[in-house]
C-alpha cells in the first residue's frame, strides 16, 4: 500500500473516532467569543477602493458585522445578495441602490484585496469549514472534526473548491443544464465559481499538480462525507479496495449513481479513457486520474474484477427495484441534486421518454437498456413508480419529511 493510501485509510479510522467534544473544540478554536456588535457607520464610510482594511480591527468584530462589511464592499456597486438576511440589511442603508446587472468586473484591485481579508476573517469565525473557506486551507491540513456536517451540494463545493483555487475549468461555456433545481448540482460548478470574485479560469491546470496537503485534504473531505452519510464506501475511495474485496453490506446503501461511479473508478484507477462524456468529465477532476491510450482490462486484478461483478449485480438490482419496490427516505437522503434528478428521470427513461435537456439525454443514451420512444406517455408508470417519482421530487424541492 502506498503512503497516500495508508494516509487515507488512517483518515477513516480517525473520522470514526471523532467525538462531539472534538467537534466542539474545533468550533471553539474557529470562533472566539466576540464583543457586542459595533456600529457599522465606520465601515460604511471606509474607502475600500483606496485603503487596506486594518486586519487587527476585524478580529474582535462579530461574525455578523464581518459579513456586513463584505456586503458593504459589494453593495457599493449595487450587488443583490441571495442571502435574504444580508440583503434586507443592505436594503436598509440609505446609500444602497440595487443593481441586478452587477458583475465582479466592477471591483477594483484594492477592493478585491479587502474582500480577501474579510473572507479570511469570516472563515476564522465559522464553527466549521464552510464553502468558500478552503481557499484559506491550501497549506493547512484539515480534519473531519473541522469539516463538521454539510448538505450534499456543499460537500461537492468544498471538494471542487480545492481545484478552483488553482483556476481549474470544470465545464466549457454553454454546457450548463437548464433546470429548476434550487440546489447546486455538479454540472453547475463552473457557473458557481465563475460568480466568485476570486476565481480566474486557468485551462492549463491539471489536478495532478495539487500539493500533497491539498490531496490529503481532498481525501479528508471524502472520508468525512462518507461517514456523515453512514456509508462504508463512496466515490474517490476505491484505491482502498484494489486488493480488498467489497461486500454486499458495504454497497447496501450506496446510491445508483454512485454505484456506477464506483464501478468505473476501478477502471479509471488504471487510466482507462471514457467515451461517455459525463463519466470522462467526472473523473478528470481527480488528481489521480491520468487516461492512457494503452489501457487494457487485462491490468485488473482478480479482486478488482470480482468487485466490478459485485457492483454490477447491485446496480442491476437497484435499477430494477425502481419499478417494483417503493423507495424509502433513507434510499434518497444524501443524494447530490444532480443524482436525485437522474434517479427521478430514470423512472421515465425506462419507459422510453426522450429528454429535451441534451445532457440528460446523453446520460441515459449511455445505458444499453435505454430505448427512446416517440409514443412515451406518463400513463405507462405503475403505482410504485409514481410513488417513487413523488418521493424523489419532494427531496429535490426540500419538502422531505422523516417516514
């Protein structure tokens, strides 16, 4: 086992042993008690385009005040915040004039420097590492306790942010799905980071250039997310099973989408190139993936072949169950938004539905079982399928309740 695999295995043990006291300690370290909120008038008069913020004066401020300073810098240019609390406060300021045409291009160099100082001050006050904070951990090792718990989409952002810090390009222009999902999906990562003031595309960057600390932090994020979901294995962990057999129990609660990723990750670890666009796009973000023109399945070990067979069997069972077994809350909880959308639409796809979204159409076209039909009708769905569509839809819309 290589040194990196040994480190990742150790992370699994460490994550499992993290107690509430450890997490509380991490929270205490990240946010010292702040004095009562001070008047914001001083910070509203500050010339952020000409002067550098005195960092020592940010430290004693409350987290709310630091957030408001960030809002002031953007608000001077009319930015409208999605955060309703921050936007209401900003709208109450007499100098603020909302401008929906705002772009980060309006920010001056000194304003960007000040935003960096403010965001770092915010990160230090967070009880756990939040999206946007990984910029300040490029040279610092993180732990599962520091990460805390997150939604599936926030875990996705935290992982992607490690690459975004280097200007990694996740998707080309015009390659976004048009959908009504409220949550961020992996296909929207590029759009998300293009909206960050600090992000700058650098198409030449390769994930394999990440430092040892950054690669270890990515492993820690994977392990922490896996533990939160109560899983034994998840994508980006198959390096631990190159010489260790998987079991039925390990795969019992893995989502359909992740099962396919696990199976293909075994090939990807040996450098297999992928013709299926979404698979090729997914694996290219991993530092360990290096496609090779001379790849051959003959390189797989007997254990890897057995793991592939086991995952394939579990995939088939999970797909068939969409029409014969009602999904439980536990079956969909923790799904990334794009995975939930694919799962819901798979029920329609199995009856031949054609999809207007080209990315969704390409995804289902990559399955041998998909047979598009012009005569598709939702009337073809049986009662179980309708209930499963309803359950997944509620999850996507944030209307999930415990059974």
